[in-house]
């Protein structure tokens, strides 16, 4: 009969198909084989959460300084304010934010302060990043210390939340 095969022929076809599938699986395993050396990596323990005592101290510092003078804590606390590492690219960014905040201050107070020096910054993750920036500005012979809160939003740029002269 035409179009029919015997059971022996079916078995042979099945063996050929199984072998081809097996070869394909081996090729896939070889392609995805992880050839990294485990000795090249150092296992880093995840940082622990802050203790209750650290949380109380962190909150005290935030309340007393409005977020501008907060130490680095060993433990982590999501959403906490922490010191911002002032690397060269970050300094350029924060100087720009400081100048923007100073423009708002000058406009609101009818002054002409100019940015002088970045002192420090803290940051907090809040639908973007809230920066707590401390800097100095000069107007004539007067140098003043300023504190600015600048919010770098996730989608819509920057917003100066506050900029005040700190005595």
C-alpha cells in the first residue's frame, strides 16, 4: 500500500529524530555553558538592615539638620538620607544644581549671590533622587553658606524644593 510504513520503518525514523533532537540539545548546552572562573569573583555579604538604635540616631540627625547633616550608617534603611560621594562627575552635577537653586534664592530675595564652593551633599531615593546640598556663595564681600534641596525627578527634570541661607 502506498503511503503506509511498517512499524520497523517507524521505529527507525523515531530513532533518527531522537538522535537529531539529542544532538541539538547538546549544541545548545555547549553554547550556553558558563565558562567563568568561580575563583575570579568574591562573594559579598549583603549589608544588614539598620538596628533600632541606628534608626533612632538616623532620625535624630535628620530632624536636627533637616537632612543636611546625616552620617553614613553601616546598616541600610530603604528611603533613608545618606552622604553622597563627591566624585568629579558628581561634583559638576551638584554644582549645576546649586547654581540653579541659588538663582531661585536670588530671585525670591532680590540678591546677587554667586556660587563659590560645594561643601557636601546627601541624597535620598524618592521617585528619583532628593539632593540635600550645602554650598557657599558670595555677594560682594559677603560669603554665605546655603542649603538647597533639589529633586531630580524620574521623568520630569529638576525641581528646586528649597534654598536658604544657613547661619
